[in-house]
C-alpha cells in the first residue's frame, strides 16, 4: 500500500498557480480540434540565434565541461557580463564580486527572499506583477504589500502612497521594467526616486530586467544600475531567455550590490553546483558576439505590436501600444471581469489571452496578450474578436 505522504506546511502554503487552469482550458479546446490562437503565454516563439547554438555545440564536446563546473560559475561568464554592462549601459561592474550566475531569472527571483528576509518581514511587490515574485516570498514566509501599478501613474509605483510604517517594515522590493504584464517602461528619474526611497527605508531593491532588450520606438530601456547609488541598494536580474530566445537554456545573472550577490552565491552553494559549462560558454558568446540578432528581434516585436494594435483599433478596441516587453495590456470592455472576458474570447473566438486578475487585484479590468506569434495570426485574432461584436 502506498502511503499518502502529507506535503510540508511550506508546500501547502505556496500560492496557487492561477494560469494552470488557463493552460488546461486551452489544451482542452485544442484537443477538441479547434484552431486556438494562444496569446496567453510568455514563451518566445523564435529560435536561439545560430552563432549561440554553434558556440554551445562546440563547447559541448569539451571534456572540461563534463566535470563539475566551479560552484559559483566560470569567471569568463562573469567577465562577459561586466563587458556587456559596460558596453550596453556604461555601468562598471566588478566581475569577481558583483555578478552571480543563475539558473534562469526565475531561480534568482525566488532565491532572493530566502537570502534577505525572515518570516513575517514585509516585501513590496508590484500589482499587477509577475507571479513568481509571490513564490519566493511564500517560501521565505514573508508578507507581501502590494504597490498598485495604475495607468494614471504610467504603471509606476507611487512611493508617496506607501504608508511610512509599511515602508519602514519593508526589507525587499521587486520592480520590473519593461514591465510584465503592462508593457510599461521606466525612466531614470523614477529609478533615482527608487534609490532615494530604498536608501531612506533600508530596502533592498531587485530590479527584474527580463525584458531589458525590448524597448520600442527607438527607446532603449534603462538599466536600474545606470542611476547613481543603485548598487548601494540593489541588484538587477538579467536573463538570456528573452534577449536571445534562450528560455529553455535556463541561464541568467544577477548584477549589482556586492552583499546581495554574496547572499545569492551562498544560498546557491547549498542548492546546486553551477550550470553546465557549455551553457556558460554559449551565454558568454551571446553577450560578447554580434548583437544584430537582438536588434532584429526588437524590430520583429515592434512590427507585430504595430500590426496588432492597428487591427484592434479597426475593430473598435481602443488599445494602448506598449512601450516595451512583448506584451500588450488591454482594457476589457465595461461590464466584464477580466476572467469572464478571457473565457468568452476562448470559447467563442478561440483566442486565448491571460486575464489581468491573475497578476494581482490591480490587474482586474485588463487582459494580457503576448506578441509571440506572427503578424497574420495576431491580425486574425483581432478579426475573430471583432466578429463577436463586443466593441
Ligand atoms: C517579468 C519576468 N521576470 C522573469 C522571468 C523569468 O525568466 P527566466 O526564468 O526564463 O529567466 C519572466 C519570464 O517569463 C518574466 O516575465
């Protein structure tokens, strides 16, 4: 007889995965033979650039990499990160003390609360926001205080609205620009304000720069580290998943505050040995090699954005154009909840979108669309929605 082992209390208190039900519903529709246009997820649709795959192929046969890699990653990758930050953002980084290699951005984001907060401590979280922030906070048994992101504030948190008592209790804050799910971008002024607020209240800032490469209309997204004093209060998490279409490779890094980097490496020493050396070599090749592939990718997403937003306006959906990321954040028509509206689009138009409520209370009233299929499919999605006559 197999024993029904109870899960630990820690596992039982993890947040429910809201989007699992969406994935299941989409799967059922496809199984029933419908041609679903799935715009509900954030999985890049393009392959990894050829020169990066080739670097991996060459490195995979190197016996050096068939052994354990150094615990904290290869220094050549950390040096490549420093060269990348100097080249792209004019930011000086010490590769020996200010860079940690991560098994994807998600791992770092989940590890950080475990590194920096105690049970009951307060963590400031954007609402709406990327749900994986909640996971690390739950594992650390900390408490979330939401920072509403609203259109009137360009989807940037309003620090003056955070009660002083909450700010003083907060130990950690997550930010993410270009933003998932709103597609908003940040300014240097906002990051300077963030540094001042964090310094005043002793808060560690984690800027999730997952969409760092994806800014539209010729505007390159700003790195948090470009602002004076940023390294005194925080780190930036940079993933290869989106810039180089390497979501399956699981490679990212944290860069910035030495003490936070030390904490990450210490925790990781206990959790794993570092990434396969060949992946690290390919990652360095991505950072140091030609960047045309990145420019082409941004142009591709921008063309999709323009075509899709124009198609939505044609059907009467007054949709704002995102300034970065590969998401469009679309207000639902009056009288609908985001979940009801997403259900109707899936049921009647066979178009899957992510209901805003899944990203937090302030996501209500919106749905998120990923620009992760070609222009023709995006325009077809808009046409199918138009035929429902809801606008
Ligand atoms: C805002 C944001 N942060 C982090 C990640 C994690 O990326 P990865 O774990 O692939 O590095 C994602 C992925 O979708 C994301 O949307």
